[in-house]
């Protein structure tokens, strides 16, 4: 079953769970690292947004260009206190091709018109922080699997299955929360059978509650390649980000910007969206 089909099966179940909970969950849409230390059992977030990036490079196809993403989906659910499961993915992507280099894979003929369209990959992650509590220091781990949904002939995604395992640490007060992860990401080499590249995976998020209705954050996320000869499609990636979130009743509205600094990461990305949140309580 493809990742999109799995999502269609899971979504009705999550919506059913939502009927039993109240409002004010701490999880956030599109956070580099979720504040899992603040999660309670039954917390829920259902988010939808859009993004636009420019200056990206896609090594398999040799395309460079600007990407529009519609249907940027986030579903997060608190399995227990300080334990979270999350699904993320973009339903539809449209690449406007600004540059062409020699491709390394056969390309779909439709890309000759200067654009390419494809679904996005979905990511399933579980994070937990059993050491410590809501305030002060806490620690745990994050496990993430990328489920391939892209078609490499469309030139946007590599259509590979990747796995990341990271240690998680956090410190927080009533207004401030800093969370970071550090671990290993195992990336499948798209063009080489039975070969992978193990990269250092890192992420950090500094979140500040400016008021009861406003949260702002700064973050960084990326993969660092340690090999001298890098399998195509497993290069380093990295981006700095800033975001603001407004609470309006049961809803959270967010706006963010991202600046890429490594590999083929887009030079800039802007993103906006909304999420309905609910809390299971303590």
C-alpha cells in the first residue's frame, strides 16, 4: 500500500480520536522538532498548508527551479505523556524548471514543457522523552521513516526509503523551550542497488511564547555527509528557519521562512498554514 493510501486509512481514525479531547495542545505544524516534552496523552494536531521555494536543485534530474507545494499535511497525536507519533507530507508539488543539467535518470516526457508535477514523499516519525519532565531538562529519542511516494522520472523526488534515528534533548520553562536532535540518517542511494549513505542528522528549535496567543521560533535542520565520494541523491542538506504562530480559538495560524545553506536545499522557502489542535489533558 502506498503512503497516500495509508494516510487515507489513518485519517478517519485520527478524526474519531479528536472527538474525545479538548483544546490547547502544544504540538506545532511544520516544527523542525516537536516539543515532545510538553505533549500529553491524546494531544492532537491536524494541519494543512502551502509552501513555495526557489533556488532548489534536484540532482537526479539535473533540474533547478522553483517549487510550489499544495496540501502540506501534518497529523500529530500524543500516544502518551511525552510521546508523539507524527505523519507529514505534501500532497501535490509543481516544479517550474529554471535550469537543466544532464539527467542521471530517464525523465517523463511531460517535463519537456518546462514544468513537472508529482506527489510528495511522506514521513512517519515517533518521538518520546521518558527522562525528565515537562519543565527543565528532558531526554529521549526520535525515529523517522520516509515512505517513498515520488516518481523519480518526474525529476523532483528520489523515490527512496530513508530511516533516521536520533537522540533528543530538551530544556524548557513556562515561556521558553529549546529542543534538539542528533543522530544518523540512513539514505538509500537512488542509482546504486544495495548501497546507502549514512549522514549525520541534526535539528534544533528554539521556541518563545510571546503571549498566550503568539509563539515565535528559530530553527535549523539538516543532514551532513561524511563521505569524500557521495552517492548521487544523498548529498548534504541544511536550512535555517524562523516562524510565528497565532492562536485563534481552537486554531493555530502560522507563517514561516527558511534559508538553505547546504547542498541542493532551496535558497529560500516560505510556508503558511493552519492547524486545528486539541488537548488530551495531563
